[in-house]
């Protein structure tokens, strides 16, 4: 059962992010104008921000909440795949957002209890699974869309979350009790670093295609650059080993020195720019594993608030990146300032 918690991120993020490469096809399927599917992308993240801190207060067994969350993610994806209109597809995405809010805050808090002797390592493995799920969901969605169509692709990628949710619901009390959540404002530096982590990730990932196309890259070449996200898998998986060897604070700082080096390379033309982006992804996910693991050790209240802050950073990145479309070096400079701020905070204890 404890491995179902570790794998919950794979099922969750593969279903949640599968729609990303299919957005133009979905708009074509529903005869909607370009950009009309945007609310279906932004609103689920907003629900994660609003609901994650409240989840630990529901008082239900952890297995019930995790299983119910994954079930809603799978069910929302399946209903969206079968929807006759863009409006109903968006409602399915909202259902996925509600379900998604039930999963990461609890999973992060459960892992130190399920693996008390290997808490750092398993936090890294959990985060690596999140990266794998998000990456493979995007890749498989495009491949399956060619084979079975958009609806078939979204339906198939919703099934793992659906089945894993049912498995957890069958044994709702097979997981440790998290106890009454404690909300700690003294953990504000932890929340702030979480927001910076996803902001840096999405802010620069959203701006990079514009920069590369401006430099003469073809769309296919731009897409291949995003294979850099796969470096988040070893970065996450190794974070626990490094933390046990060098300490959490030292490893966190080392990761953010990698972030700063990657950002420095992004000021330069390709191939240095692409190498910098790859290094940035590896270092960000290493730091993210450490910070989420720290939040989990401080209980469900802190981990829920951390998840909300994390996705708030992503929401702000989506709102602000259009203002930097014609100033990529300025965007990188802003990112350097935020990375230095996070480095000074060093919240890992």
C-alpha cells in the first residue's frame, strides 16, 4: 500500500498534464477558437492553490482522501474525453483539479511516516515519479492521439489514476494516521521557496519557445529541447542520497548554485542556452525534492500550505510571462534575482 502512495504522483500528473500537447486538437474538435481551452488549464491549478491547505482538515482516513482524489482525477479525465462540448470538458478538468488537490499534500506528509529510515531518499523517488508522470503523460498523449484520436488518448491516460484510486479506496485505513494538522506561519520561507521553484520552472519554460523560434529553431527542434525535463528524474532521485551524505542545507544550496549556473548559461546563444535550460531543470527538481520532503516532515498542515504556495508560483508564472516575450534577457535576470533570494533562505532543516 505504501508504494501506491509513492506512485500516486505518476498516475496523477500523467492524467493532469496529458492535455498539454492536445490543446490545439481539442479546440479543433470542439470548433472553438485558439486559446479557448485556456481555462481548462488554469482553473485546475487555481483549485490546487485554494483547496490544498484545507485537505488535511477533512478528518477522513488518508487512504480515503488519496483514493478519492485519484478517482476524481481519473473520472474527470474520462468524462472530459467523452464530453460533447468544450464547456463540459472544462467542467471535467475542474473535477480533476478538485481531485488533484487531495493527493500531493497528503502524499508528501505520508512518505516520512511510511519510510521513516529512508525519508530523504523516498521523497526524491516520489518527486521523480511526479516528473516521470508529467513527462510521459505529455509524450504518450501525442502518440496515442495519432493512434486512437484525441478522445481515446485522454481516456486511456485517465485509467491509471482511476484504477489506483479504486485500489486505495478498498483499503482506506491501511495508511498511517496523520493527526490534527498544524499550520505554521514560521514555515513561510519554506512556502516562499516552493512558490519560487515552480515560478522559475514555468516562467522560463513558457518563454523559451519564443526565444528559440526567434533564433531560427524549427518547431520540432524546440519540442526536443523539452526533453531536458527528463533530467528532473535523476535530479530528484539522487537528492535524498546527497542530503544524507552532505546534509539537507548543503545539498539545497548546491542545487541552487546549479540553478544559478544554468541561468547564467541562458544569457548566451545556443548551444549554451539549451545546456543552461537542461542544467536548470536538473537542479530545480533536486531542490524541489528536498523542500517538499522537508514540508512533509512537518506534517499535513505545512505540506498542504506548501503545495498551495508551489502552485501559486506556477499560476503567477502563467500570468506574468507574456510581459517578457520581447525581453528574454530581462526575464532571465528576474529569475536570477529570485534564485538568489531562495538561496539565501535555505529553508531545509
